[in-house]
C-alpha cells in the first residue's frame, strides 16, 4: 500500500480540497512535478496548468489552477492557487 | 395628559418601527451568516501565505524588493474601511473615531501638517464624514461590493502598491473592523505596506528546502499576492462585522420598541377605562335625577 500525505488546496476565497492523498502532480513554473509521501521540503511557484491528485485507493482528480504556489514540508503539501476549477472526471 | 387619539397614533408609529427593525434584524442575521462563512473561508489561505512569506524571508539571501523595503516615512496613507449603509449601531462611529485619533496623534507626534497622513476611504460613511470636515483625502472607494470580492481587493491592492512604489506614500496603514464573533468585533490598525514592517526577521525555513526557481523570485511573486490576500481577508472581516453590528443594533431597537409599546398600551387602556367609567357615571347620574 502506498503511503499517503496531507494535501490542502487553498484559494484566497476558500479552501478547495483538504485530505490525504498518495500522489500529486503540479504545474510548476519550471515544468510539471510529481510529489509522493516523504518528499523533501520544497517551495515552488506554479504556472497555469492542471493539477492531478490521487487519493488513497487510486481515485484521481484533476484541478485546473491559474498560478500560485506549492509547498511541501514534513509530509504536508499546500497549494496556494490564485483561482481553481475542478475538472469533471472523464 | 395626552388624549386618547394622540396616544393611539403614537402606538401605531411605534408598532411600525418595531416591525421594520425586526425585519432588518432578520435580514442582517441572514447576511451575517453568509459574510461570516466568507470571512472564515479566507483565513486558511491568509495564514498559509503569511507562513510562506516568513519562510522565504528567512531563506532568501538578499531581499531587494520595493514592496519589502521600509523607507523613511514622510507620507502615510491610512486606508479606512467603513460601510456604505448606516443603521448599524456604533460600527462606523468607532472607525471614524479611531481614524481621527490616529490623525491627531500623527499631527502632534511629528509637528508636521496633517498632510503627512492622508486618507483612503472605503465606504460611503467614512467618505461623508471626512469630506465634510475637509480632511486630506487621497482616494475614495464607494460603493463597496456587498459581498467580499477578490476583484475589488486586487484592484485596491494594485492602486495602493502603485502609490507606494511611485513614492507618493512611504507607508500604508489599514484600519478596519476585525470580526471576532457575532457579538464581538474590534477596530484594528495594521501596516499594509511595506510588507515586511510587521513581520519579525523571518523564521528559519524548513531545513534545506528546495526552491524552484529560487527563493528570491518566488518571493517577488508572493509579495503582491500576500498583500491582496491580506486586504481581501480584511474586507471580508469588515463586512461580517458590519452585518453583526447591524443585527445587534436592530435587535436592541426592536426590544426597546417592545418596551415602549407595553408602556403605551397600558396607558391607553387606563385612559379608555377612565372614559368609560366617566360616561357610565353620567348615565347613572342622569337616570337617578329623572326618578
């Protein structure tokens, strides 16, 4: 079983997602990057793009972000997005 | 002694007042719930971006960003967030009083003219008060969006940053009402620009964090967003405070009207009773005389 970590996706107006995930991929300014549990501390700026997260159990969700920041520290990941739009699963 | 007719008219008027205040109280309660949700929803982001800013300030070797640099303060802008509408108790009066106090203190403090602090007024009530008294006003924003709007916060932040960067003002303070609970709120003053002014020397970042592309450029991206988030959270707080103040003001107005009603109804009944008794006595007296 893959280990999990906490992810929160926040915008200035509201908190969009809060919960455990196995994996998250974010659109960094230097290209997409994926994060698993126990990742080293990291801070990066985000470009416009699609964020993909995998919940425990394997269900995936995609969220459109328009830029912002991404931080990982001590198995907590935080996305500070400017605006987000949850994509309908295909 | 007031006549019965005058008394009846008075009762009707008080009754109307009671109905209106009751309706306003309920409307304010409903709006408060929405505004409160919005104000609270804004807090996680604001808290996190503050934490990130602290981390970065500690990590970036050389911070040379115009928004972060404190200058010698010659001109200050005081942003005062009031409401567009009245009937909300002492809500606006408290803000105006605090702002006037701040202005007076500045004049007494440095001996310079009152021009060294200028006002940026958000909301009609603040505008009306300070314009009438000929205070130096830099800008006015009204009407304020009825729901805390990120767009509005962005625009206001941009214009304030513009004034700060151009050197028109060396410091921007933000005065608004912090929402604590439906029953408690407080007028607070915070330094808005330069951004670092209220932050301590920056806490150490998570050990050996990786920055991409690098701490300085993330920092430059972060600063304007931090300012916007802070202003947005303040506006959301101010709106929630306004509705809670109005709810409480209208609630006590309704209660007062109720008490007055009780008193007036009692007086009316007594007067009516007295009139009836008098009439009866007349009839009985008249009948008695005919015997």
